[in-house]
C-alpha cells in the first residue's frame, strides 16, 4: 500500500524506527522524527518506561541530525540490553519558542533472543477435531464409564442443550466418536491437505467436551485405549501429519481421580480427606464444599499451579503428563486458557516439551493481543520466549469477520499490523489462525445469517437453519474468508465440518456431528483446493506480508518469499469493485475468479461481489519506493 502522506513518526516504517516491530533483547533500536522543516522544531525527546524493570523510566534527547527532502531529522537510540518485556515509549518535539508536540504513546516488545520454533506447525494446515462428534466406528456402551453417560443411537441427533430437572446442563450426552473413526478418515484428511491434527481433550472425563479432566493417565475409554492413541499417531505420521493435544491444566473435573467429588474413583480425592495427596492441588475456601473453580463453575475446580506435587505431575518429571503423551506419539500441546496459567508454569511446560521432543510446539489459548494480556493483575510473558511458541489468533478471526460484515479493509490492516508489530516473528508466524472453533458459532451461520438472528430464544437457535438465500451468501463469503485465512501468515486452522458446510450457533449447536455422506461437496472441493494452495507455495508457508490495498470493501496483500510472490485480493461488498495495482506485473490465476485488465501502469482487477482471488505474480517491478513499506 503506497503511502503518499508523510507523517512525523510512524513506528511501522523503518525510516522512523529500525528494526521493525518486536526486537530481541540486546538490540539497539533507532528512532527518528521527521517533521516538515517549516514546523521549526529544534529538538526532540524520547521517554521510555521499562515495565518489567519496576517501570524504570529514562529520558533521551533526540538532537537534530540533518534534513532530507524538506524534513528535519531528530534521532535517538535505545539499548534494550538484557531486558525482556514491554517498553512503553513516548515522543515529543520542542521548539525554541517553547512549543511542544506530543507524538503519542507506543509499545515496543522486547523478547528473549535465540528463540526458535519448529516450522511444521505455522507453515501447514491444521484441522481441529472435537473427538466425540467427528466419526464413530461403533455405538459404544457407556456402562461403567465415569459420568453416568448416555449415548445417542442416532448420529444425526441434536445434542442435548436443555437443563436437567435440577436446572443444570450437564453435557453427559455422548455420540461416541472414537479414534478408530478418525483412523478411517485419515486419508480424507490427507486429501484435504491437513498437516496437523489438533484434538480437543482426549483424556478420561465425565463430560462430552472432556475439559473437566478425570484422569490424565488414560485416554477416555469411549475414544479407545492408550495404544489406540499411539497407533493413531503412527498412522498420522506415515501420512505426513503431526498431532497436537489439548492441555487442560488450569482445572480438573469435579468428577475426577484427583478431586473425586462424587466418589466414583477408589482413590481418596481432595474433597474426601484433608490428608489426600491431591488436596494441596486445589484451593479450598471452606473444605470440602467451598473451593475455587474456573469462572465459578463448580464442576471445574481450579488447581493450585504453585503446588510442587502438581507441577511435578504435569511437567516436572520424565514421566510427567506433558512428556509422557509426547513420548506416546503427540507432537505438541495447545494450552487451554493459557493466559490464566502463571508464566513460570507455562515455561515449565515448554521446557518439558522441548526436553522430550526438540521440535515440539506449544500453542496458547489467548483471545486478545497476547503481547499485552493482563490476567489476575499480571502482564503475561507467554510469547516473549521460552513459553508459548504461538497463540490462537482470535484477533485475526475478529478482523476477518468484521471485514466481511462491512467493517472496512482499513480496520483489518490496522488490527493485523498491530499484531504483527507487537508479536515476535516466531509467534506471529506460528499463530493458530481459524474462522471457527468449539467456542464460537459456526462460521457459515455467522456469515450467512449476519445480524438477522440476534436475541432469539435458545430453542429457536437450536433448530435454526439458513435459508437457501442465506446459505448461498454464507458460502460465497466463506470461500472468500477462507482464502484470506489460507493466504495469511500462521497456520490456517479448519474446525471439523466447516469444510462440509456445517451450521450452528453457540455450544452445543456448534458441536454437532460431522455429516458424513451429506457433505456440501462444493465446499469440500474448495477447501481441498485451499489445502493444495497452501502446501504447494512456499511464499504462503514462510513468506513476508505486504499490503497493497485496505480500504472499504477491498483488501489485498502480497506474500513474498523464496523467489515467489502471491497476491491475495478480496471484495467483501455486494457490488463489483476495481483494484488498480500500483505496479506493472504479470498475474497467473491460482484460485478464485477475477477479470484482469492489463495496462501500461499496471493491472486492474475487477473483483466480483463477496469474493476472493489468489494470483501468482510474475514480472514484478519494484512495487514501492524505498521506505514506503514495512519490512521484517
């Protein structure tokens, strides 16, 4: 995107701040102010506050160092030394006559040097499986299993969403998805282009979502055995796929071997005896009935992450949970509610994972900008090195949804450039990028229904289905949004069934069973094409990103790397849009449709309504003058 306006300071332009974005500690960062000479300023000041050093503040002069193209230049350098954390800095210009101009407050992220992340996660496509609802090999018998479960005989039933006679939604209705069912579909997932399988929790648990772990040592028997899991990993690896597990370490289940609130397990749990070895794992307010729990949900008692025996169990020994399941075949962990875990706890998990497998990857669940996340009054350092290798990129999902619902390309660019500037490169390129997850409504429903279905009853939402007109609109937007997702840096992640056209609002309507035999083949074929696009083009896997346009309904960017350039362009509006590229280039279509008019100044794209297109760019001639684009 060519910038004609020349600001006095732009933190994303290397003429003003070098190097770009987050920096490893020990980096000397150069700051330049470039006001018009006619403004008549005589000097500048840089004030920097080192948050992790007890908010220590320094003030550096920015003397005049010369002029360039009618602009004064004032410069200062900031040595980050051995600091790791956030630096909050402000810039001020002063004139001889006492005039001042404040140029705002800015963030500089300083991370631990030498951090490396195995590229297998961020480069390829991830597929998220909610195990109970993906595929079953048989109808299981729940007798003797924890949780007093029921099993739907009909795979196409609606999940239970109504409260029981006690007014609770217990999530004890199962469909019986299992590992053998996943094994049957590995070749389908391979054809889809999947390179990482991310499983929601698989350990024994009373609820169908399995986020209230009952036993970290055993696979839930409805899914199979520990050996079934190892076999699944072996077969996935044969097909070039990795396996990522969901680590739920902030809380366990009320019904669990550790808390044992209902007495199901023979061991003496924390709620049964003060002398239980598990009692220090939990924070009792009034033992045994009153205890801390996750967001006040009594069935999910919160653990004491500072307890030495709990830490040893999760990550502190060679036979810890983290290491044992990597040894069994897993390749990485996604940490549930990572921002609610202490920094040193996450660091311990990361160290244990890397000790077991040098290329293991740890991804954290954070819903906001992970560089600035505060939890329990503490700024989390989860992406500053030695903690999380990447985060779930909910900010990207929000930006994509906003763009395709009329938010404007300029807002997308601002949101994503903020993330790129604030995140260390390893975290930006290892993000888990998704349009939908088990915690969000189905993307097709959101895009198709728009704002037409707000504030309706739960019964209404349970049975809602898109009209043919809504579904067509939703599919058009989903094709465009998913193209954007697969062209963006980080791992494009598909929630099971989104590629098959599944619909549904919030939990449990977004967790219905995969419609085997009734898939939307048009969408499945589109996602296969996206998987091939991502797999076959190194610039999409590892390349840098440069924005060409971001205004109103039009968004376009280049991915560049390893001698290849790909242009992704999207039109979120309901009318055809023109995109004139400000540089001569040849364009070879890869995916999607758009009419191309080649002119002497450069090609013009005629983008159909609610569409996305990807081109291989050839004969690219210097699209920006030096300094007009950011660089990594």
